[in-house]
């Protein structure tokens, strides 16, 4: 007898592999957390503006706050790619 998750078409994609739900959730969380961190710093950055700027399709010139948020988003992504033990190395340089 197969497991219920293996039979459910909603839990698999066309290739039969499980969807990349954790990756998508993590990507969205980076955007939300970046906007929240900027708000805590006293600067308002709209989520839509940050998403468009990240995709390279923004229609107007980016503000100073938006460029700071984009840099913070890149930092969050670099930290996410590191192993957990690599985050605490004293010689680690996060900013290129």
C-alpha cells in the first residue's frame, strides 16, 4: 500500500518530485523580514518595490532606503547559503 502523500496529485509536481515549498517559503520570508528590519530602523520600504527591484523591473529610480533593503536582502540570502557553523567564524566577511 502506498503512502497517502505519494498518491495525492496536489503534493507532487509533473515530474513526480515533491514541490520546492520550503525554498519558496524561505524566499518570501527573506523579503518580509527585510521589510520588517527596515521598518524597525525607521525606514519604510514597500514589499512590492523590493520585489520589483530584486527582479530588476522597477519603473522608477530606487530610493536610498530601497537600495539599503536590497543590500540587506542579499546579505540574508548569503547567510542562508552558509552552513550554520560558518556563521560564527570571526574572519567571515559577509559584504563583498
